[in-house]
């Protein structure tokens, strides 16, 4: 469950900044392992122009204002992960853990025009541990054209495909994708948008197709460079979706 605070829910566009922090940590750790740099800290200090370039945004004055708004929403949005464990002979235990998208931020701007001159972002401990402290971190990169996808659902589907399909194929029921996406629209409206994305079929790296499943329509995502003979058989079963936070 994704929970937001007073600043409102962080959007898929705000999440670009989290992807940038992941990329920064990953690049810094690659240099550190080669003995060519220091181990990165949890404080990420990108230049404003770097944020705009990474997120493929213009450098107008309004874009600078939007960065501060995005940081505010990211700092008050967190994911609550609930798990239930059953031990033989004992009562089941329910554990709820909340993890933030960022821990906090600081911006410095000119008082007369509000133009931001510097940004500092504190990466949350869970994200830092995933990228920096893990011996074999599973960090997925995104295609540069990801930032050109103009629909939020399209971005969600691309990241989902990167995690589950990889270089091959994976599929999910429309209903399950709707539940996991956090969309506030109805399932009917969500399916309409999904079918438009299937019709345009222009996500980077992946082709989209609709199939009939046992419990309803399925979305099939296949990597464009996949070798047909090496793909799994296209059975009519409904695949589940990874529960980990997107981006790592």
C-alpha cells in the first residue's frame, strides 16, 4: 500500500528523481569497486541542471519550481509492506513496515526569484542498502527513451516488464496490473487505456499483446530482441507480479 502525507501522493514523474538517485549510487559503487572512487554516502547532491537533463525536462523557471514540489511529495510518500508469517504450532504474525521514497531534502534558492541553486537529497536506508551494501545488488537500468513515455501507466508497465520479462516474456492479468499500479480510475477505464497502449505498441524494448486468460484478459510483454525458440510456452495461466518497490 502506498500512503501519502499532506503534500500529496508522489507521481510517476516525481519518481524519476528516485531513479536518478539509484543510478548515481550504482555508478558510484561501480567506481568504488574498481578502486577509482569513494563509497557513496546517503546524501545525494545533484545539480539542478543534471536533474532536468536526466528527467528529460526543459530548464524553464517553472521546471525549477516543480523540482521542489516533487521532492516535497517524495518525502511524504511511503510504501507500507505487510507480510504474514505462519510458524508451525504458533500463532500467525502480521508485520507492517513502512519505507520512504526519500528521507528528506534541502534546496537553496534565490529569495528574489525562487530559482533553485542547489539540491541535497537524503536517500532512505532501505534503498541505500539495496544498492550499496548488497554483495550482488540487483539494480535494473531503464532505457533512455523511458523518460519520453508520456503516460504514467506506460511507465509503470515498462518498469514491470524490465523486472519480470527481462530479455524474454512475461504476462499478467489486466485486473492484477490495475490493482498493483495504484491507479485511481475504474478497472474499465484502466483496461481502455491498456488496450490503447497495446494498439500503439511503442514502449521501448518491449512489444505488447493481449491474450485470453482463465480469469480474464492477459497482457503479454515480450522483449523485442528475444529469440522465439528460447521463449517460454504461452500458456493461459495468470502470472503474479513482483511485490518489491519499483526501481530496484
